[in-house]
DNA sequence: AAAAGTGTCAACCGCATGTCC
DNA sequence: GGGACATGCGGTTGACACTTT
């Protein structure tokens, strides 16, 4: 037996929203908010809609800060880069693009950006370098080349548990500690593989460079980095959580801002981050590499 | 001008996860 | 700990617009 539907489908309206319905929902939310219960909201607001439908309409269309269409080149780069790094995590990708929704990003990727990227029309990703090769076989499609560019990274870090955070000014804050961070990430590495599932995979060894990182990040004292391989080492140094590993013969060293290592996280281009959209346990880490830059730390 | 094909995107669906009791 | 319910997410659908034949 399947689970019960979230609403009585026989008595709720479906399909496109009318402007009257939009106004009713907007007015209600501006006046009362969600009240923490989307399921009960349509009844209170006088709408014959499912709660999930109201939520979706608000998040994807009616929210005041929403951006529609007109994706910029910078946004293209961010989407491509994150997609190449973490795959179809639309909510994670959308969280890096203020005013964009996961639905919007997903539609944009599926209808436009994927083709644009295949055609080599993404400026930030240098698809036109001399060493680019494209192989089309029955087993997989491979696109390789030198990819470089720069993307802004925004994230929220929050401490939990018993860890204290070292603030930028040297003081200590007990958890929960929340900070927003922003920095520019340059990337420059060879090779992407487009597999049968139409997903980009990072090569085993990434060469990348980072620059202009803000030094004023707060650091926690945790030393757990489960996302590193078993051959990685990890230690505490001067309130920095330092790590080193050896991947494919190339030594990597760096520092990590470790907030909460519960739940999924991703490493892309030298950075580790966790889904902030869930607001459950966002985390952000910074990695630096000796592969191409020498031993640098943040 | 009409039909067929293609692109776009809002909306829905079902599953996974989180939260509360 | 487990069940019920709410929320979030990614995949998919379908209506409409636009383009091509």
C-alpha cells in the first residue's frame, strides 16, 4: 500500500495558476507568512490548491526576489562548473545563484546550457584550447581540454555540536555560529569526461589554482574530514585544520574550515561545501593545493 | 496556410528526508 | 525507536509558442 496523498486530488484545482490565485497567495503570504505549514495554508488563504502546489508557486514564481530568464555568462559558468563538479544537484547549484530557483536552473540546463556547452560556446570554459579533443565512441563521449575561468562562490557556514569557532578578529564564538562567505575562485584544470549518463565527471587528478581568498574566515577546531581518502592525513595546526593527501602521485596540502561533517558534502575545484538550501547542516571548507601553486594556506 | 516538429517552462509526481509526537 | 505527517528534491509531463517543411 502506498502512502496517502498529501491532499484530496478530487477537490483541489490543478494546472496553471490564474492571476487571482496568484494575488490571493501573495497577499496571504505577505500578511501571514507560511505559518510553518504549507498543507494548511491553502485552506486558510481560501485557495482550492494543494499545499505543495502553493509552495511551488511561491518559491518558483511569486517570491519577490525571483529573477526570471536572462541568465548571464557568469551564471552560465557557475552552472556549468558546478554541474561538472557535483552533477544534477539543482538545489545546490541554484543556492549559488541569488534569485534563481532549482526548477529554473534545471530547465535552463536541459533546454539551453547543455547544448551551449556541447557546442563550446561557454566563454569561461575554454573549450577552444589547442589540446582539446572530442571522442565519440559507443561507450562514452569524452571531451577533454584546458578549462579555465573564474566564478564567485558564496556559502554559509554554521557550527554545531561542541566546537568553538575562531572568529576573524581572534575571539571565540560558541556554536551555533553562522557566517556568510564570499570569494572568487579561479580554476584552471585539464579534462572533463562526459559519460553515458550525460554527466560530467571530474578526472581523478585535478590541477587547479586558487587565488584572492579572503583571509578572514573563521576556523573551527574539528579535525574530521571524512571526505578525504584513507591515505589522507589530517591534523590541527594553530586553529587551522590542516590536511594533506597524495592523489595520483601529486601531493595536496591545505586547510579546512570544518563546521559540521554530518551529511553529504562535495569537493569541487579545491573547495568542499555542503548543501545550504536544506538549512540543516551547511558547511564550507577551503582547500589549497601544492600541485600547481606551492604550499599555500588560507 | 496548414501540418508537423521542436523548444520552453510551469506544474505535477513520487520518493527521500526531516521533524514531531 | 517508530509511525505519521510535512517539506524538499529531481525527474517528468503537457500545454503553449515558435519554427520548419
